C-alpha cells in the first residue's frame, strides 16, 4: 500500500536519510525503530510531504505521490500524527478535530466525529476546551483522533508515547493494538522499541539514516544485538519528561 524506494533527505550538506526503502502492506502495522538521530522523524516527515526528498520515490497504492504537499498527501489518503502532536493550542477539541476532517464532506465529517469520540470518550468531555489546556494523555488522543478524522488509508505516527505517564503509555500501545485489530494500516515510530515490537507485525531498524535490519516484529524482538546500542529501549526517552501539546 505504501512504498518508499531509495529515499534520501538532506538538511543542507547533511544526509539524514540515505536511500531508504520500505513498504507497508494493507492492514499491516509496521514499526520503525532506532537510536536518537537515526532519521525516523525525517523519514515520516518526508513521506508525509513536510520535507522534500533529494532522491527516491514514495507511492501509495502504486500511485507516485513523491513531493506532494502535506495537504495533498492527506487527500491522497495518508495522515501523520506528528511528533509533539502539533495541535492548535488556542482552538477547542472539536475545532481541532474538524480541521483533521477538512478533506471530508460535512456529513462524512460528522460521522467521523462520532467514531473518534467512541474511540476516545475523554474527548467528548473536553469538547469545548482549548487544546492547550489538555493533559499530555488527552492531547495525544486528540492528535491521533485528528489524524483519523480524514479516514486515512495509511496513518503515520511519530513517537505517540513520548512524554506520557506510564499508564498512558499503556493506553497508547493498547490503542495501536486495537487499531491493528480493526485492520488499520500504520507506520509507527517509537523510542520504546520493545513495546512497539510487541504490537507490530513487522519492523525496520534505522541507524544513521540507513535501514540496518528488518523483519517480523517477533524476530526482531529476539535479536538482543539490535538493542545493545539503543538508548531508552524499554523506557520512555523524552529527556524533558514534559507533557506539552
Ligand atoms: P529522535 O529519536 O531523536 O527524534 P530521529 O531518529 O527521529 O531522532 P531525526 O530527528 O530524523 O532522527 O534526525 C536525523 C538527523 O538529522 C539527526 O542527525 C539530526 O540532528 C538531523 N536533523 C534533524 N532535523 C534537522 C534540521 N531541521 N536541520 C538540520 N539537521 C537536522
């Protein structure tokens, strides 16, 4: 469904990604793990259209979408839950959700609102609250719900458990498991590699901008050598421990 081929992304003279290729099949949850600075966020941001690749191709259902703007990418069926959530802090929960559904017709948008509220009941209680006043856990739920508002065929999630209290980290991984059971197609980046591998079908290990390993999540979980160089593999690695929106 999502195919990335030979992707290179540079920040000036620095190549943060070098000829990275990966694929995510329909109804698959694929993990992307690796140490800090490996290029995980760069990869998601390039695929989602926030960064332009220097080389390589991205395709969705066999259609080339390389270099699409984030808006066009959303219309093509790919939504990003960005690192640090990037909510509109001054806007209410429902306004943030409506923005997520901007690519859908009005009747479809109201159907989606009902669906995401069922998935995240806490959002109903905070309907008219400005996103900036939400707790870290609520804000993360809103960020995921906002992405689901466009009925994406593929969801990219960047560090969804970052900065959350342990009970909410459990909630996030349970949620990924639930979305997988629903047959969603997702590419998920996490520092918390072991937890991610427990809920993913397959995974890629990125190291210094290149794919260092790939395979079924259960096989990678057994490969202790892969984790030796990771920081924050089993814990939450947000150095600030913050819960910012
Ligand atoms: P982390 O887990 O710390 O978020 P990551 O695997 O997501 O790391 P990236 O944030 O994609 O890695 O960074 C990959 C490399 O690109 C790093 O060396 C980083 O310093 C560099 N980099 C990231 N953003 C920029 C930028 N805006 N300008 C220059 N270099 C950048």
